[in-house]
C-alpha cells in the first residue's frame, strides 16, 4: 500500500515490499479526502518527499514507517515537504 487517508490522517508507504525499500519508489496524483491530491517519492536513504495540493486550508496528520507522525497545516494550493528518518 502506497497511500491511505482517513479522517484527516494520511499514511504513506505503509506496506511496501521489503525489496522496494532499497529502491526509489514514487506515486503521483493520488486523491485523498477533503480535496487533497498527493504525490510522493521514497528514496533509499530514508527520505520521503511529498507534494500535497489542497483545495482549502486544513490541518492533517501525516506518518510513515520511515518518519514520526507529524501534524501539518496545509495552505490552499501546493505544499511541499521532505521527511528524513
């Protein structure tokens, strides 16, 4: 599973095969709830780059097995984040 969102909680790269963890893995344009569109890239050095397009300002929680849970405030439009383990 690359992406899941429910009740304002977003999880990225939650269940990727072990073999993928040593490769670059990405997805583009996945739709979440409340007008969110997400693209993300996992890099083997335990870095996750995330682009979130939001139709309105809102606060969500984002997490992955590769970084701790974070609460982020999204601005309307493009929001870019880099998370490092």
